[in-house]
C-alpha cells in the first residue's frame, strides 16, 4: 500500500509545472532543483500502475489502490429454493457481529440454476434493479453476524414494503443519540419513514402517508434518507420529488426546511443521501451529480441552515455518504468508486470498485462501517452485501471510520 506522502508527491507531480515542483521539493529535501525534479520523477515512475494519473470516466486526479480486502462470499444465502437476495439498498452495522440489511424484496430465479450458483442473482447475469418483474416482497429486513450468517429474518415486517410499485426500501439509519437505538427505515416508493424497535419486534411510528406524495410538514415525495443532529433535531432528505431537507425537533414537530430544485448554489436536482458532521455541518448529496455534495451549516435559529459550498461537482450519481471528524467519503458511479473529500472540497483519495465477479459491484448503494473498522457495501444491482476488511499494511488515513458522533 502506498503511503499518503508518496501519493501526494504523485498528485503534485501531475498537477503542477516542472519549475514549481522542482523548487518546492528542492527546498523540502535540500536538493538542487534539477536533482529534485529527477528525484520526484523516479518516485512517481516507481509508483504502482494503479496510482498513475488518470481520467477514468468521471473519476479525477490520482486514483489509488483499495485499502481493503473483500471477504469473498461473505453473505450467506438463506432463501428458499428458487429465490435469491434482492437489491441490498440499505445496511447498518450495529456492531461487528450484528449487521442489519434492508433489501428490496427477493429475486425470483430462473429454473434451473447451476450447481455452483453462489446465491446472488448477479452471478446469473440478472440485474435485480432493472429486472423488477423478478421482485417479490418477502424477507425485506434481516440481520446477520460477523460471518454473514443469518441471525434473524424480520418477515413479520414485510407488510411495510409490500405492494410497492417501485424500488421501495432506500435507507436504514440509527440515531446515535437515542439510548434505545431505534431503527429508521426509509421507503421511497410508499413515501413513508418507519421507526422500528432495535430488536425489530415492534413498529413504533410511521411518518408520511402510504401512496400519498406531498410537500407539507407531514407528507414526503420519495424520501431518501434521514440524519440526526446532536441537539436532537431530525433531518429528512425528501429527495426525489421535493428537493428539500425537512427539519424537525426531537419529537418530529416541524421546524422548517431548506433546499430547492435547480442548478444554483445549494440547490438540487434530486437528493440521495444526507449526513451530519462536526460544528453544525450538514452534507447533502445531489443525486444528479450536478451540484456534487452541498454543505450547509446550522445557525442560531434551529429552523435555518445556511449554504456554505458545493463539493466535488460534477459527480455522476452519488450514492451514500459517511462523515468523519475532518473529512467525508461518498460512493459515486461512472466509474463506481469511493471518494474521500476534506471539508473544503479537495479530493484526498479515490479508489475504484471493480465490477468483475466473483467479488465485484455494480453499485455500492449503501455503505456502513462497524466499530472495528470493517466496511460493508450493499449492491443494489448484483443483489448482495459484501464485507471489506482493512489490509494489514493499510494507511489508517485511507480507512473509512464509523460515522461522526458528537462526544
């Protein structure tokens, strides 16, 4: 694994003039300018090929190796014969030994399947997102252990996703400031958000109205995500139809909203995900990629959030986001990749996610990190979740941490 310093050397080499970098590194390493340039050239040419400067689709700058290893075949099938996982659109690592998955139903398989069928529809060339005719609304919520083995299937809650004429489940989140660790499950097609007890035994509340889109305080238009402020406020990314973030207090009383449709600063052409960071920061992805990730800041008025900057535009179709103490990570398509930005919009690191099987992805629609630093990514098109463990020599600065929580 290449070090952060060497990565940055290469980045500077690719983006600055020869005279600039010669002068900089001659001062840094006490070398004559020509020797400094030759030194830097050797460093860059000795870097692994995967770190060469490239323009790969919408991926910009220097692209590095993944700091993770995939645990091949991690998620163990539990379906009855003739079925496979559906789109794994929402995942949450509660602990290293308890990972919650909300899938878009199960996939009806063709008959017969090969004897060596690994248990996910993508292995048969089936795109579970595109081939919606194969979707059946069963076993939508389940939990697995550290080895990907089923702990419990919450089939008593299948009625929450039944009858959807679209993708259905979109996100699953947990309020880190809630001592009961209730689950918030977003269903975009039904225009609903469900609050479920942590053990899955009880539906505690539903916000929105099934089959009734709207843009008032109690209705949503294909909501996409939910996030939680340290002071108890709840933010709903109301996303595909309304292009707004709705602000509630801790009891879900309406306070206000921000965001609007458009190409301008702080606007959206559909919202996909939302996350909260330190010092009142709120990061909201523009699903169209036009405005990248819009950064807002809380103000003294609990109903008002001010736009600060757009980060990363243009993107292709940003999928999910995790904010850490000093930076944040997103997944994006075109090509599929993880991108690390600082809060000022600079790209710190990028690694591509291959699509080739057996361990590839078509879409990392959702990703989560457990307290031990293991990464999990839900594929909404191949139809499965995979586990990534940090490589033994991985630079800690290149690893995604669990979502930021105020201390």
